[in-house]
């Protein structure tokens, strides 16, 4: 029926309907308290370095600002954002707005939060599209499949019915991993055999989601380096194939970024946005000693919505992005912490 796939013998459609399990207790829509963010982000490079720099009430001079600039760059805040932040603080120091380093830290916190506030736009599932198709992309090893599992749990808590498409057919373990998340979340996973055409899998999944009245279809895709032209072109193919069933699909292209990647994340987003029309970001692995500054660099460079950040391994650690809580968790809560 759908000969545009040009398959000689279509692989059988595998539908995994998981056994229902008890939902996680607290709804995901309840924001985590600032203390919870701080607990997850404590020990990050930016917070530790700033605490050491500003302790002891050093003089507010150019030497201090040069050290601050080095810290921000080392934490992956990026050249453009760092220059703007330091220039603003320099002008305010010259205007004698700060009595001490505590005032400087307060101003830096406000500037960083202001940089992130425009991109703090949560994912909204538009009821006009059913199913709402969410395509997840990213390079290898960023935590794409795990993010999908956590995102499915988040949407289930919000009352949406969810299906998953195992479109990462390049790596057999990815299909099995997604099926495990499907079983854990009690959601149906659509898959085909190893090596199947990814666009075909996602197309079949959208057909199934339509016929079953699912609210959301989350489609996994193969991890690929942004420099692999052929694989990047495949993302465009998936978009075109989805458009044959729903001209408006996908309704969200979520790129998963590893928060420890550093400035390479900039080139990743640039290439994936050109190939797949990225409309939102999820930034993972920001807990512990991660630099974390790449969030600011991405906000300044692209102004793309940051939908979620990952600050740990548990289901609750994929969190709707909250700029105030993130910055408060990232920076020292007081000098000398």
C-alpha cells in the first residue's frame, strides 16, 4: 500500500504492549524545589570556581574580572555570552553599584537568569494534533533513549496516552532499551527487525498511533555524528515520510545534548537544526561535576526553547527547565560555600 518505501518484503510490525505498572507518585508538573536542584548540581565546576574566587572579599577590579572571565569560559559559557556578562559587570563596578563580592555574585546570578529566561519555554502538547508527534534526535551517547523513557513517564503523569517508535534501527540494543522503557512505563512500542528502514518504522508507528487514538507518539532515531551527511539526510527522510500521513508532523523535534560536551554542542545544534528542524532542546548529564555553562552558550547562540534538563539518573531527574532554580543550583548560595 505504501510503495514509497520501496521494500521488497516489508519486515513484520512488532507491537510491544507492556504490562501495566503502578505510576510514579508525584506528578511531574510540580516543580522541584530549589534545594533539590542545588543538591543535584552541587559540586559543578562553575559553582566551585566562583566560590573560591569570591571568598575572602577580594577587590572588585580588572584582575578579578579577568579571573571571572576565565572561569566562565572554562565552564563552557561561551565567548559571546561570557564577554557580554563580564562587560556588564565591569560597567556596574565602575559605577560603584557593588559594595563587595556578594553584590557582584547577586548581579551575576541575575544576569545569568536573564540570559536563560527567554528560552525557558516548556513543551506544550497541542490538542489540535492527535497524535502529537515528537521526534527525538542527537549524536551517539547523549542519553537519547533514556530521555525518551523519562519523557514518556512525564507525559503519562500529565494524563496523556503515549506510544513509542523504535526508530533507532542501526543499534539493536537501542530497540531493546526502548522496549524496556515501554514495559516500565506500560506504553506500546512499535518496532521492526534489526536494520529496518528507520523512516518505515516511524511511519508504521504513526499509523498505529492514529488508529489507537494515542495523544503522543515519541519517535526515537539513530544516534549520529552531526558530520555524517548521509545519516543526517535520513532525518529529512523521516520528516518527509511522516508528512505523508500528517503534513504538520513532526510537531516537535527535540534534540538531546550531553551537558558535558562543551562548545561542540554549538556545532551539533547548528547541523541538526539545518537537517531536522530542531524546535527544542533537552540537555542531559548536568549533575555532579558537569560544567553546566553550555546551557548559557546555547541560549545565547540559538534562542531555542530548552524544554528539559537532566540532573540525575532517576525518573524525576528529567526536569522541566526552570532558569531561576537552575542558576540558583549552579552558583554558590553564599560566598565560601
